[in-house]
């Protein structure tokens, strides 16, 4: 395993070790580039994961304070927990469910396809599906995505069978167990899914792809990658010419360290990445790094989500087996006749009893609430993932008062649903309920969005430096050796889970960075 | 479908860990404990009054009423407040003041302490009026964990908890649903 000197200014320094940072780090290491990954969280291995929702949340979740505002219900129910994401080596790939879907062609051209939507800040991506296809193919191969590369789909569990039976009764056609980066058979030294459940708590069998036990050890084995856990980056430094030169971070002992670097890639998720750029303001860049457009932190997207649980007169036991066990894709197309642009997926979801109590209807009590929990065993559940509208007022800013233990202002997250999001959610609640009612549900619960797991758009990609923060390679428009490598690059969110696109972009970005370094452009 | 054993189990170990100072060492007949100020578990409190302990348990039951759960699970969920109050005088005062206010409202409306108001509907009306109080807010929020994160209650709701050590569900009914209409 490599160990690089703090003064070694030849390294690429990556901040974050999740889908974006972990993948980028391994890809660069494979090409012979020296890489230091600084990860804010600790390093847990598979053996450390626990099948216990609250204990696992304590082990993995990012619970450092954030603040919230806006009309989204999360701001009321979870004012200091706007996101359910991970602070650990592997980032949110330890927690993710595994759904790996490609954008559709028109979803890279949201502004062109949907037109000028009032109150939205839509923009086309500077890349197309045709350009991304080879990178998606590499990502699917790397991650072992079912339904690609001749990999069979997973078997469906009870929760899936209820969804599929109801969906077929409604006439839905594209219903299957998904494109999941969970091994349905042994592959790449990892075994097949044991239907444990607890996908959100870290996969105990390692069947689910996570950078923790794929990309990171592979990169470390090259001798070109060093991962430093418990290293919270608080500031990015630059020289008089405006090039970034290194980062200041707080190590496991609470001491400040300075890592020099030739190239810096920010991959700390859509809250921490813009927070770090804003907290790195200097006299030369008074509004924060890479922020000449004023777009750093803006256009925060979190997908239009929500859940529907259906109660039946017989047991389902939805928690048995993979958490996201199947999908209905028929509503994913853009069909404005429904009263909104963009589309949504319906994907099974289950929570254990402790989290069902916490998330079914936060704040509720009394018999209306407990009669729902009484039916836990007879519930089937699905989650809605739809495209939400980017708005420049939905944004991450630095909190004016709250600071973290290092004295840095925390991220403050503002979000208001766009009317398009609200119309889509109502449609999805109706369709989700109809699926369950078609196979005998006696009650259905339209459940409000959880703290966000898909956090996107706060350093968006744009063709013009006026409209966004990074170019088509994730390179910031303003500073050529500063990159963004996580979901904050997303110009728009599409109607699908973002991880596959984050990984495909990271593989592509590694190629671009290595090329630019080779040509001495950076 | 593979069914679940729902018979009552109360693990003494967890109980004692959560409520070391409340329970007499005997911890006898755990499963048979009921909510009442004269009960041994409430009398064993060292900082909070027995009446306060019993009131907290009654509040817990009224906030999240599950007829399938015996009183012991609600007692268990609030038992730890005595030890916490012993270490935190502000918390002790907040709890005692909250219970006193609830009792004052109950005396006015029902001529009884809250604990002894006979009908749940009437107690719920008192709780609704106290919804914004610090005691209610704290209790409601913490019960989500202290009540529902107790592995002893999980089988009552048909939840099986940890599965990795048992080999997951691949051979234990992940797809054994047998009542769905066939296309």
C-alpha cells in the first residue's frame, strides 16, 4: 500500500471515497497516476457491518450537523438531517440499494425536451447518451450490473412479487427485478446475493458493489493509491496564478495537515462539495472557488420521491431479501399529457420495523399511526424516483451561524418543491396505490420523502462557463486543475438512480485527467 | 409461507442494562409487570417519583398504543429515565414538572390524575393539549427508538431482525408468498 508525503505535490488529491471519488481513485491508480484519497469518515470492513438499522445508522451515516429551510417536509421532520448518506470509506456505496440505470437520450437534453418551464433552471448536459454509452458499458461491467453483460437478473422476493402482480394487472409492461449491481452469481471474486435484506446497512455478503471492497483495494494493490480515513478537508488552497496547490484537512487526531497536490478532485457529495468550494473563498475568489458563475451550491436536486406502502389481509414480509427488489419502468417516459414533464420509476423498498416507525409519518402518534405499524408484516412497499426540476433558489449555502467542530460554517440546504414535482408525486402516489389495490390491498399509505439519498446538481456541468461550475469532463470552468467528481456535477437528475452515471462519469473523467496530465495541460 | 414465533420473550439482560437502578434485583415475573405507581418496578425508582414513572409508562402506551404489546414493553421503554434523571437534575425537573402539569389538566377536566383517567380517549385529549410540551416532545421522539428498537417487540409485528448470521433469507422464505392471484 502506498504512502505519499504531505509535501508530494505530484499527487492527485481526491476528496471523498464513494461512487465518484473511489472509482476515480482506482481508475487513475490503474493508469499509474499517484493518488491520495482523503475520506472524512472511518474505515469499516464487511465484517463490521451490522444488520441493525439504528446501530448501522450510527456506524455509517453522516450525522454532522446541517441546517435546512424551505417548504419541503424534510426541513420540518429532520431539520438537521436533510440527507441519509454515509461518512465512511466507500461513501454512500456502502448504503446504496444497487439500482443501476442509464439515463435515456432525452434526459441529457432536458431544456430542449421540456422547454422553458417557469420557475425551473433547466439546462442541457454538455454530453449526450451516445457519448456516454461506452462509459456506461464499462461501469456496468465493473459493477456487475444484472441484466447487462449476460448477467442474469436477481430472483424476485415477496415484496417484488406483490409489485409485479399488481403492476401487470394495471397493464404495465416493463416490470422486472431491475438492473442491480448486486451479484446474482459469483463474479469478480465476490459471491452471489444471499437475500439477507439490510442492503442499506452495508452488504454483509459483499454481493453488492461498493467502492469499499472493489475499487479501493484494487487501487491500493497497484501501489499508487493511498486512502486516508478520518481526514476532513476544510479548505482548498491556490497560488497567485489561480491554480489549486493543495488542501488543508483535519486528521484523526484533530490536527490540521496540508497535502500538496498537482490536481484536486472534489467528490464529497452535493452538500459537502459546494460547501468546501464556498469555504475556500479567498481574496482572489471572494465568492468561493470555481464560482464565477454564481452557480456553486445552486440547482440542488434530490429527485421527486415518496413511498407507497400497501397493507394486505395476509403476510408479505417485505423485509426478506434485497431491499430494492424490482422495478416498474412504464411511467419513466416523458409524457406531458399526465400533467408534468419528465417521468418516474417505481422501485420496491422495505424498511425494518424500527425505521418504518421513524419514517412512515414522522411526528404522528396515536391509533391512526399505530394501526399502520400493527400491519407491518402484511405490508408491501415501493419508492418513487422521479426527475425533479433544478431551481436556482434550491441551494446549498454556508450557514450564517452554525459551525462544525473545526470552526467551519456548516451546509445549509434550502429546497422547495416545484409545481411539476408536486404534480408528479401525486400521480405516482395514485399509481403506486392502484398497483397494490389491484391485488387486494386494504389500505395504502402515501409516505412522505425520507431524508435525501440522491443529492445532485450543486456544481453543475454546463457547456458555457456562465451557466454552471464544471465542463463536460467535470473540470471546473475557472480553475483547470480543479475537478468535481460526484453527483453534484449533474446538470439535471433524470428519472433514475444516479450511481451508475456517477461511476460512468468517473471512469471517463479518469481518462480525461490522465490525458491532460500526460499532455502537461494540468 | 415460513411463519414467525410470536410468543412473548422478554430478555432480562437488555432490561437490566436499560434500567439498572429501577428494577429490583429479583426482576421477577418480567413479562407480567403492569403499569401502576404501586408496582415494584415503579417503587424501585430512586430519583423520579413512582407516580411519575407509572405516568411515563401510561403516556408511552397512549402515544403508541399497540394492543398486542403487554405493559412490560412500555415500562421497559421508559425505565431508563430514572437513571438519566439521577445524572441530570434539569431533566428530572422537566419530567416532574411535565407530569405535574398533565395531572393538573387531568384534575380540571376529569377530576383525576392522568394515570387514573379511565378512558384512553380522555387521556389522549389531555396529551393532545400537551403536544407542544417539552415532556411530550421528548417522550414521543425517544419512544420511536426505545419502544420500536427493542428486539423483543419485533416478533410481535412479524419482523425477524438480523439475518446475515442465519444465511440471509435465500433458503428461508424470501420468495414464499403463496396467496397472490396468478395472472
